[in-house]
C-alpha cells in the first residue's frame, strides 16, 4: 500500500492534534474528506462509477456476462472481483508491487459480499443449473491518497447501483432444449437493489484515539486499523484488523460504535448523490473517465 515517510516531529504533530480532535486538514476525528461521485462513465460496461476521496481516485466498472451457476448454488448468479493497482497510482505498484494489494482488496470484498442479504443473487439466475448472470466487478486504482478500502466500497456500491442487466426470455424449442433471447431495448433491463450493500469504514488508531478516512500521513502514524463493513441501517456485517500493532478490546468496541454511526451517514450521503444523478437522466453533464 502507498506510504509516506514522516519525521518523528511530524508524527508527534499529527498524533497530538488527533488527541485534541483536530487533524492537520482541519477535520475532526469522525469527519470524511469531501467525496466526488460520478456514475455511468465507462461506455462498454453494464454499470460504472468513479469516486475521488481527497487524493484517492477509484474507477469501477461492472460487466454482466452470462455464465453457469456454481454447483453449490444452482439457482443463483454471483460476483467476481478484479483489482488493478495502476503503476501511475504510486511508484510502489510498478512491476508486481500492486499484485499483493490487489489480491488483498479482492479477498476483502469477497468477504464483504458473502453476507446473505447483500445482493439478491437469486434475481441473477436465468435458468437453475444452466444459466445465470455473472457480475464482473473491475476495480482500477488511479491514485492512492489514503483510505483505499472505504473509497473502493463507495465506488463499488455506486457502480452496482448504476448497473443495468438486459431482460432475458427463455424459449422452449423442440426436444426440450431451451433458447435464450436477450432484450435489445436498453430500457428493458433489471436493476440491482443495493439497499443492503455495505460500505467499508476504516478506523485508524492514532495515539489513544481513532480517526476515519485517514490520509497517507495519518496512516503513517497508525500501527493498527479496523476495517468494518456497515449496512445503511448501521448493522455490522464483517470486521478485519490490519496493521502490525494491537488493539485492546475497549478500543475495538469504541471503533465499532464509531464505525456504525459514521457508516450510516456515509450511506445516506452516497444514496442522495446517486438519486440526484439518476433524476437528471441523460440531461446531466458528464465529466467522463478522462475528465
């Protein structure tokens, strides 16, 4: 993961500020940076979104392709995650530097999306045991400026909200075989219900306190962080500790409570932006991928 080197004096300055609930950029411990969200920006995808959170820039594209249901879940579709850490994002990603982080992010999202009600996977089934929709979620890290997991989770939820899957008719033809007919009307499509899709809130322990949405400089002062995935109703679906430092039980409890509280308002803000973009329809001005 991208990192910065700070002097001991710089670290002390950041740590002392956090103890007083005042961060270097003027935020309080529970404040996020301003996030920019734009959907429907990559033309050859079923859904897409770009999220800029401070200096962190994430692009997510979702492609719906027909596949075969998994043996253990014959009446469900499924999601596949791919993460590309662009070498332009940070020099540390050059060569194979980004592969390990890409795998860690993908595995985290498999865990987050493994909870029962996250997405109605049964609605992605076309024909039990034969055909289903597979959603390929491609995550591209364009720039790393701290708090990667939260920014990616916002972009993934926005891209899934934007995803349009063509409606399908299964036609019975002779000898019991079936033929699949896809609707070519772009408005005749299935939309995903993302109400239960969680967002990740990363809480970084700095000194005796914890902050949300840490910058790279703040991450350099934190020895341990807690990643928690929270639904729009404030329910905690999974949790993961990162970093080499330890967290005591009391800190973990406090971080969980903060994460649930902050996560609910994060969902509300994101949904408001998504609904606004949706209401503008084709009239909205698109900045686009290269904007």
